[in-house]
C-alpha cells in the first residue's frame, strides 16, 4: 500500500527534476569554454576546502589547483595538459598526498583519447596505468592491492575506450558531412553541365530548324511569285508547300522545347525525323529549287532514333547551306550507307561557293557537335572537281538508345 501510494508521487516529482537537469545542461552549453572548463576545478577545490583539516589545507589546495587548473586548456593542447597533470600527480605521489583532484588525470586522459591518434592514446594510457599501479602499491589499505588496482585499470580502460569512440564518431560525422558537401557540389556541377548541354542542344536544334525551313520558305515564295501569272497551279502548290513547311517548323520547334505531347495530332502528322524522312526532305529541297538525288544503302530499322535524328539534321543542314550559298542550277547528291555498327553520310553539290561561306559558322559547328556525339569526325570543304562536300561516319556501338 505504501509503495503503491508513493509510486505516482515519485513519477510526478521525476518530471520536474529531469526538466531542471536538462535546463541546467542547456545553460552550461551556452557558457564560454573557459568557464565550462573551470567548473570541475572549482568543485574539487570546494571539496578540499570543506573536508580537509586546517593544517593540511594549504598543501591540498595547492595540489588541487596544480592538478585541475590545466584542464581549462585541455581542448587546445590535450597532450601538454596531460603531461602537466601527470607531472603534478607524480610530485603528489612522492609527497604522499592523497586528493580527490586525481580525477583530473582521467579527464586529461579522456581529452587525449578524443583529440589524439591511437598511438598517443596508448602512450597516455600506459603512463596513467603506471601511475595507478604506484598509487595502489602505496595507498592500498590492509594489503588489498588487487581490488583497487583492477578498479583503477577498469576506469582507465573505460575512459580510453569512451574517448576513442567519441573520436571515431566525430571523424565519421565529419566524413559524412564532407561527403554530403562534395555530393551537393557535384550535384550542382552536374546540374550546371546538364543545363549548359540542354541549352546547347536547343540552340543547335533551333538553328537547324529555323535556318532550313526559312530558307525553303523563302525559295518557295520566290518561286510562287514568279509562277503566279504564268502558272497559277504551280504557284498554289508552292504556297501550300510553304504552309506545310511552316507547320513542320512549328512542330519541330515545340518538340525541341519539350512542349509537344506524343498524343497531339501534330506529333502524329510530323513524327521525329529520321532516315525514312530523307526522301521527303529531298523532295522538299527539289521543290525549293535544289534538285537532290538521294541514295540509301543498307537497312536502317536497327539504327537508334537519336542516330537517325543526327543523320537527318546533318543532311538537312548540308542541303540548306547548298541552297543558301550556291547559284541556281546547282544539283545535290546525298548518300547514306548503313551497316550494323556505323552510318556513313556524304552530301555533295556541284555549285561554286564563296571563299568563306556563311555556313562555316554555327551550321558547320553544330554539324561537328552532332557527329562527335556519336564518335564521328566531320569533314566539310570544297571538292577537287568543284562544288562542296560534307562527309562523316557515325558509330552506333554504345549509343544506348532504342532502335527507331
């Protein structure tokens, strides 16, 4: 009955006690390091003053101060502080003075274990174990040496193990934090690289799409103007071709910007261009005034969609440059040879070119980048017999893309 009645009261009183202890711990953690380091010396000094007889008080106070005062700087110089405390304890042992302040040896040893490597911890532990052995030999009561020596050894081992564990845990947390920082930095770098690559891809796509389609539309418009009186039917066909080319350009631009959904009608009408669409491209260029002969060798169904898009854009850019930079009457020839591991693209024309054609700017650069993405090297320049040629070979191995 009494125990049952007392139990709830004990639980009610334990809550406020824990709250006060936690509050005191938080308050102590906010104190400056020097103040926190002075708490233990102050408590031990107070113990000596209140328990020692007056005739022993000066020596006890002096040794207490010498043993505990260096602990204030133990985090800055753990090995030096341990050496100073051990030296003071040696003098204390020689003068046969027993003090509670010997606890400072364990505190200093713990600090060494936390801040030093394993070798330093073992050396400090050996010094402390030797001191414990000498203390037990001198001050063991009634000849009972083994029991206090085992107790002292157990305390030394426990303090050393605790310090090593704290050091290892701190090192682990530091390594985890460093790894997290490095991963975050690498993630940011990868994000910046991805943004730059996507920006380059969009710029390249916009250049190819806009340049090609505008060039075709301008050529068709000129043809429609010339034919509107003599051949209204041809003018109407040219205008319809201009309209279709504009829709194709809008669809390609929306697809490149990532705003075209797969289920939209425009996506079904204008699929992602590939080798199969080169025939339509050749017909479009012929309608714009550049007769183009297309030669396809080998099957292309096994070629990844990304490689097929690259082939299409390379041919498109090369023909667009021919349309822009050559006079009327120029003819072009496209030869695409597909094998199990490579795709070879050759685009040639018969027209003369200026010494520094405008196509040698962003267009040729974009073609080189597209070719390099598949391990190829693009060559573009004048041919020995006149005209202009573009040649590259794409490698399919390791592309990682699904077949078209």
